[in-house]
C-alpha cells in the first residue's frame, strides 16, 4: 500500500497531474479486474488477521493438550507403581482393577498367573482352578484338579472315637490283618471295609486295589 502511494507520488511530481490521473485510473481498473481493489484488499487483510488469530489459538490448544497428555502419563505411571505395591502385599484384585482401567492387558495376565500360583501355594485349589480357567489355561486347571485329588486322598491321620490318631497305613493294616489281632472275620467283611475306606476317601484307588489283593491272597 505504501509502495503504491510513493509510486503514484513520483509520477505526479515527474509527469504532472494529468498523467497521474490517467495512470491512477488505469491502475484502479487493474485492481478491480484482478480482485485487488481497496475493498478486496481490506477483506483479504481481515481474513489474514483472522488466520493469524486462529493459528495462535491452534498453537495454544495444541500446547494445552500436550500438557494434559504429560500429566496423564505421569498419573498412569503413579498408578502402575501403586499396582506393583498392591501385588507385593497380595492385594491382587485392586491391582487388576488398575490394569483394567488403563488397558494394560499383558500386566493383567501376568498378575493373574502369579495370583493362581500363590493360591496354589496356599492350598486354595478352587480359587487357583477358577483363575486358570479364566485365563483359558485348561492344562493348568487340570493339573490343580489332579493335585487337589491327590492331596484329598493323602490324609495322614484320622480322629477316632477316643480321640486317638491312627494313620491311614494303620487303618489299612488293621483291616488286612484283622484275623491276626482279634476274632476271625470273613474276606467278604474285610473287602466291604476296604471298599468303605475307599469311598470315604481314606485310601486311594491304588491302595484299595492293593488291599483287595492282600485280603484275597491271605
């Protein structure tokens, strides 16, 4: 704009007023035809100012979002440390809730596995089985079921009426050798007693078969 005024001023001084009017008229026609009239230029300038303001807003908005993202990441890091602390104190459910909230699937799976092993160590086989099934680890669930069955069949002692403790081996020997420690009993009675012990879970399948073999072989 200033350059145009200076240019027309030079023409006025050098060539005089008539040439100045002619050149100004030609130049004005050029501006109108090319869309660069004063009104058009003012409009363009207003849009330019708007663009500048919009750019400033976009920059400020982007900066604000970046700051929010940094704060969020710091908060997540704090929550992860909290979850680790909870796991160290065997508070698995609270830690799992944190992993669920922030989408840490791998950490959730590894924590569930750790929880299953700890439940197994605590002889809480039912909870361990449920966790392994939730993870889709059917073989691990089957392993715990087998372990539970074995533990259930290996009861070291049983209380009798007088309050004395006798071992499972002593119970088995008592049935097999009944004829040696008291009145005679038939093999059928001894077999029935052996079957009763098996059904009550005091002996396992192999021991039951061994008892039958010993009774029938007497």
